[in-house]
């Protein structure tokens, strides 16, 4: 009888633990990140309106700050970020076929009127929208000198305004009802149980780790015989390693909240961050040389170690699995 009572108490407690965890993650991990993203994106629009020149330090600083906020939230690919392909409109990458520069070049060459307003630009292909398109406008030597300066200026301002509209809509949707849906599951809502909500958050952690290892590091690493340093994320703006660091720190916070601050998991993130910092290689140019390549691979291996720990140890403790990865594919 005593064993039965203990078992029942444990079963009853599980939803309470899950609900507390999801509420904490929503209030202290998700909402602050989307609030920061909306705020910094609005500041990017203000900076672009004030000075649209690609060499403007204020504009570049606003861009980097807003992009920092996106990277910190980029693993949260569910709910409001999925509506109307918002996440992809903000972040169309990898772009293995070079669609983004071609799309921007066509717009500039034709002086397409779609760039006259952010509302119209929302109908534009996602390849010409978002943070990666803005990087080309500000940092690519060809795009930033192409065509008429006044059109490039307007296009830069419109891309910034489009980013601001998307990020504001994401944050508004979280505030309006999505936070309530995920923290208070119901049979008529997006999540029927606390376990489903917790699984979504666990999947965000595993997907974020996979993307950082396989894509942010894997693409520039290529193979030993054929390294691809210019496939590194945002190498033009010199922030490839910065993206990895921000992502890891944000994922570490999520892992801490899911694992009740497990010291071993936390320390594993610290080791990866320390090794990344020691590279002193902002754009992973070192992948092209055997000795420095090994050091980049070591960072990737540490991240893969975290993935294994999360999948094999943390997942079973939470009673969830990684599930389908919505970021698979190009």
C-alpha cells in the first residue's frame, strides 16, 4: 500500500512539475527574448531611417544588436514564429544556391516598386527579406555599390521595417494568447497536456544544438579535403563565431530551466563556450588549415556531447524525446 501511495503521489506530481517548468520557461526565457527582438528590431528601423548608408556605424551597430536578439531566440521555432513563415522571412539561411544576393540584385537593377513599403514587401520572396538580406545590403561589396543609391537606401529601410513588423507580430502573438495556450494546456488548445508543451520546449533545445553543430559549424568545416570557410554564417559581417556563442548561451539558459540547473549540463556548455572563445577566429577562417581546423572540430564535438547528454539523460528524466526537427533541410 505504501508503495502504491508513493507511486500515485509521483504520478500526480508530474504535471505540476511540468507546468511549473513551462511557465518558468515562457516567462523567463521565451517572452524576454521576443521582447528584446521586437525592441531591437524597432531600433534598427529607426537607425535605417536616420542614416541608410551601408557604412553608417549607427546602422551597423543597430543591425548587429537586433541580429544578436534573433540568434538568442532563433531556436524557438514554434507557435508564432511558424505563422506565415515568419522565422524563415527573418532568417533565410543556409542559402546554398545564392538566392538572396540574386534576388536583391534583381530588385536593385529593376528598381522594383515593391520596396516602397514594408506592407508590400511582405509579399516578397523570403530570400530577399530578413537579417541575411540586410547583411548583404550593409556588408557585401557588390550589393552595397550596385545601382542607384537612393533605391538601395529605400530598400535597406524597407527590409528593416519588414523585420520590425515581423518581430512585433511574433511578440504580440505570444502576449495575446500563445503564452496562455502553452502554459495552460487544454483539449481545445494547441497543446493538450503539460507533457506536450514540455516536449515542444525540449525539442527547441535539441534542435538548436543540432543546428549550431551541423550547420553553423558543419557548413564551414565541410570536409577535411574541401573546407568551406565562406559558407560560415554571416561571415561578411564578421559574426560567425559570435552567433555560435550567443546561441550556446541562450540554449544553456533553456537547458538549465529544463534540467533544474543540472551542474554537469551547465558545465558542458561552459566548456564549449570557453573552447569557442579560445579560437579567436570570428569567421572560422581557420577551418582551411589543418591545425586550426582541429580546434574548430573540438568545439563541434563538445556541442555534440551536450546533444547526447540532453537526448540520453535529460529527455528520459523529463519523459520526452527530441521529436521531429522542423529545421531539417536547406
